[in-house]
C-alpha cells in the first residue's frame, strides 16, 4: 500500500510540472521504486529533490526510527542523520509506523520591503511524510526542497489530546569527516557584563575542526556555516520562531562530527520560564533551514529565512527604512544630553539621514518633557527619532534606564501611547539574554504592540531574528552579533574590524538584517580623538561597510567633525546609499580573507569589497550585467584616505580593483 501511494503521488507531481520536467519526475519515481523493492522490509525510503534536480533529500524509516541524508550534484553534504521528537505525548523518534506521504509543488512570489531582496520567487518541492507513534498520535515530517535551500519542520496532531510539550528535538546534522566550521559558541546565562549574556556576541571559528569542543561547552548559535572542502558549503539556521516556540541552537559536535538541535539552557533569563516548548495541537515546530552550494554564492544570497513564513499581522503603516546618526557609539554616555543631541540631529539633516538614535539614560539625562522638545526640533529638520529602552525583567543587572517600560503589557502600552503622542518613530530594546519560549513571547509582544502604535523595532542584546522581517512587518533589524560598539571597548576588536566584515556576511547577516552600526571616520574612536581605540581600516573600507552589511535601519558612527574632514564624494555617497535592496549578488570572497558583494536598488548598483588580510589585494570582478558601463569608484589611496575615480567595465564584463591591507572599495552606477 505504501508503495502504491508513492507511485500515485509521484505521478500526480509529474502532472503538475512542465512537459520538460515530467520525464525527470518519472525517472525519479522509477529510481525510488527500484530502491523500495530491494531494501529490507524494516526500511522505507522517500526521496524529494529540488526543481533543478541537483539537491536531494532522502527520508528513511529504519526499524521505526526516522532519518535523512542530503546530496548535492551527487556529492554527500549530510550523511544519514536522525529525525524525531520526544514529547509529553510519547516518543516520535522511535517505534513509528508510516501511514502516508504527499508531495506537492510550491510556487510562490512575495515581497519583502526591509531586506536584501524585495521580490522573491520561491519554488520548491514539498514532501510531507506522516507517521503514527505507539499512542496512535501523528507526526508529520515536512521537507521543502528548493534549488539550494532545504526547510524542515514537524507537525504533531492527535485525535484525543489538545496540548503537547516538546521535550527534545532529535534533528541531527551529520557531516563528512573532512568538514571544517565557521560557527560561534552559545554563551551561558549570567556571563559577561552585568549578567547580560547570552547576547550572541561571540567569535566565530575559522576553518575549525568539527570535533573541537565549543568555548563554553553548551553548543553553538545559529546560523552555522560548514565547509566540505571541494564538495561545497552548508549553512544551517532556523526560522519561523514565534511565541509558539523557542529559539533553538546546535549542540556540541559528537566525536563523529554530528550536531543536533538543542533547546535553550535551563538557566537562561535567570531561570524564568521553561526551556521546553508547550503549545496547542496541531503544533508546528520552527523550521530548520539548510542552504547548500558548491560555492558561497547560495549562502550569501539565500532567502531561506523568509520563504516558509508568513506575516503574522498587517503593518499599521508603511515603516520607513533609513540611516541614522548615533552619538553614543563614539561619544558614549556623556553625549546623552540635550545639546549634543541637537548636534547629531543637525548632522542627520546635513546628510539627509532619516533618523537620529538617542541611546540609554535619556529619560534621566534629558527627561521626557525636553525629549518631546527634541522630537519637535528633529521633525523641523525632517529627521525622526528612535529611542533606546532596557528590556527589563529579572534576567540581568544592567542598570541603564528607561526600565520597567517594555516587560509588561500595561506599562508597554502606556509607553507606546506616549511615544506616538510625542512623535517618536522607532525603539531600540536591549538586554534580553535568552531563547526560551517566554522570551520569544516578549519579543513578539513588543513587536505587536509597537505595530499598533506605528513604531518600528530594533533589538539589541538579542537573539537571531528568525524570519522576523517577514513575520513582523515593523521589525527593522537586530544585533545578535559582535558589532561596532566593541570597536570602542577594545583595541583587539578594532584590530579585527576588517576580519569581521569577511565573516558576518557569510554567517549572521546571510539570514537576517544585522545592526552592525557601520562607518567610522575618526582615527581615534572617541569624542576628543586624543584617547581611545585606534582605527586600522581605510576610509574606503568604512564606506564599503554600508553595502557589505545589510540592515533596514543603519546606525552610523559618523560624528559632526566628519562633515568638515571628508571630501564631498564621500559625504554624497552617504547621502544617496540606501539601506534596503531589490537584489543581492555575491561576487567573490572567502570567510576571514575578503568579501565582495553587489546590491541593486532601483536601477542603481552598488558593489562593495573589503580586505581582511595584511597584504594588498587585486581582484578581477565579474560584472557581466554592467558590460561597457562607466562606474564611479571610491578606492583606497596610499595614505589610506578615500579617493575617487571613474572606470569602465570592459567588454568581458570585468573590472579590476585594488584594496589596501584592511582596506576596501565601493563602486556604483549612475
């Protein structure tokens, strides 16, 4: 009966496909049927492939235990890896009986106004395989396979039960032995300044061995990048996490090089909330995403975080992306006063920026009455205001105010009514420190209430956004990485600024907007430029980070003195460069060495590169869509300031660029 169902489903699928694809679908059916007739009775197998036929998932049930494997272009990307759940309803990881499967073609187009691509055409084959456990409850294992992206989730249902607690996900990722890693460790709760970790600000491994224990011994934060040598690359992440689920992570690697899904640590958020997941039935888990490519191009260009999720509410208005001045990042706490904020509002106006961000302590150092006055002044300059908040609760000891405004619904709604009344357009909420379901609910509650009051949201000290730009239309960006504030705190991080620009685009920023806070022109990163960390990167590198890092709202490290110190072509570039994109194309690079990306907004292209190495770098860029066109180039001069010239992409669609050590380049069209 199972084999007959399989035959019928594949024939149905082939009928949905264009004629040129039907023969391959039927050939695929023949291969699968041949396998089924020659395997033991205890093993059933089902294969689903991408529309182009290169990416394949093989789903198996062996003696009641589900597993899967992944190949790309006939190369093994993931060896046989476990699937299943342990729940309050019993085990969905063993003793399963297959009761059916269904394959369908998904072909959807959607828009995404706050990300690296604005219009996305998602085509995938979906396999839903259904199983019954010992309690006669149902588990569906769902795989969606696009040309480079796999999305996997579980759905639990029962004829008798109404709720379920998931105790453990057994989903695994078993890599070939030669794999190396670019992954970042999960930090335990209570570590770091004022017990604010985990804040997702740890270093990445660089071609690390898969068997190496993590720094803290509790696994790794999403996303996680793996290099399979000449066979290619795999990026693993998670999406579709709302208040109905928890944010998960990767476990420690086994001696064999296998990782599995792990729930949050019990201690996170000072022990507040369960570290398991409880929800009503039917229960759909989060989606785990696996992006696969022979090169890094699919990794940088993936939209897997958005493809399988839907908006959870309609936007109350159009939420405007844009650039923001930000006094705190260089001038620090002492700049949170009325007079200095006037200077940064004027700076935003001079650069045609949309926003000014006023950071912590504003309620004490400026006060609410004068803040309303600042907002009115900013609006007179065509600049909107974003205000900082402490997320509050008992999960950290961070003293910054305003506090007690975001952690309960009555307080939050009162605060947002005030924000709307005085004309504030956005909030930055900090210090969350966990991935539990109760914490995810706080994120969702803040976003939902903010949408009602017409306020956009940026999260710091926060977890990875998992599809949130699409799920929550007023979510503009989040931190969830080691970002630019650390350039001020430590010379070690300042020295590694260029290095970060060649790691984060392949990892953290590949799956969601990231509020890095780019562009610093001061040589010494302080207000007086006499004491502080010393910037090692070039001015052209700094401009390039506006394109390298994608974030719908970009909070820049420019200061008022830069208006008199930088040439017009640098300032004009800052005025015109957008923060959201219609298209993103990876050009070249390798994690930890260099990175070049092209992004399009409207008819104008922006191409940016960075060099993390101690030697200068000459590259021949392949830009075939710009063949014969004249472009503007902001490049590294020998004195490490930014120069300007025009160049022409040759008849082969190539352009040669040079970058100084820790340097960069920016190219843009008319």
